[in-house]
C-alpha cells in the first residue's frame, strides 16, 4: 500500500487552515463531519452515495447511522481506499480525484469521526496475501511476515503511529470547536480463525487479527494523547466475526454472504458500529 511522503510530511509539519469546496456540500460547516477509509464508507452496501461514486460510499455506513441516531446533519467524506495522506491531499479514485477530506472541516463543525490506518499499513493486502487453500502444503504466511526477526506489519504500525497523532492535531486545527471520535477496527477473525470459511491457517488468522489489534492499540494511544475519544469496535464485535452466520456477523469474509465488500463491515456491522459511535458522542 502506497504512502505519499509529501502529504505525510505536510500533516506533521502544519495544520492547514483553509477549506475549499469539493463535494457538493464540502466546507459548508456541517455539524457532524465523517472522515475515513472503507471501514467507515461501507463499499457495496446499498444504497450507494452517488455524490461521490469513486469513493464507493454507502448511505448506510456508520456515519449515516450515527447521524440519524444523534439527530444531527452529516457531511460524509469517507472514501474507500483512503490513507492518512488523503486527509490533506486529493485522493485519486476510479471516478476521478476527490478533495482532501480535511477540507470538509470548519469552525462550525461540532462532531468529527475518523477511521483510518488500515490502508497505511496494508492490513487488507496482508490478509489477502495469506489466503491458503492448501494448509499443511503451502507455508503459513506469518513466517514470511516475521522473517529475520522483523514483524513487517508491527514495524509499519509503529512507524505510522506518530503520523496518526499529527493528523488528529490537524483535525483540531481545522475544526477547533469539534469533539473528535476515532473509531477503531473490529474483530474480523476469532482465535485460530475458521478455515475454510476464512481461508487462513490458524497461525495466520491470529497474526492478521493480532496486527489489526496492534493498529487499534496505536490509534487508541494517539487518541488519548491528542484530545480525541477512542471508540472500541474490537471488543464490541467479539462474537460477530466473519466465521459467524449471516445476521450475527458484522464483517464479511472473502466470499461475502451479503451485499458488502469482502473483509469489510456489512450492513449489520455498520448499524452496530454506528450505535457505538453515537453512544461515544452522546456520552
């Protein structure tokens, strides 16, 4: 997963103060502004948000669920594929570029939610690279990711942790009157996984979920250090992993059983996460 170095440096050096028009309502001072990647945007969950088709955003993503529960107007600029760099630089999508997400913030913003980081460290790419249809014949991918005593994902998470903190500072600079809530990632895989429903070996399933947990821990630390609230999706979603039956699981496996992107929250998951976010905001 790529990292645009200049944009990352920009986050760490300065909190941009200007807001420019991008989407139909960007920068108009929405009371609640949602930022983030596909874990927030809900790709493929119907109905789609046609205001920004390249972002594959759903009108039933967790920001819409939370906004409805809270009874506040929403400006949702979450976008599938987003990285931390896309907060301060235009993001390229299949339908063309979309403006930097921070452009949606203003002094009138009162609530900000953020889910980011998975694409920075390549969590989905790592999970798909670990697909193993011949366990016991094909080696576990955890050995590749930890060869030479270096845990590649753990090192990426450690490298990005201060960047996420700097992003939170930039959000506060753009929206000085807002409460900021960082929603983490969920428990996608139970202990030892569930091959072949999720075609990862037990060791690989534990490694991938462990890396998700490390990302959550880093986000929680940075939220605490940078005046933001952390929303613990991981704990709430235990028992709702991809191994569960439809109607129980919050996340889809590689072959979805509902209309949602593989390895992402489904509509049930978005409804649950939206409730967690609304409780964090109102609490």
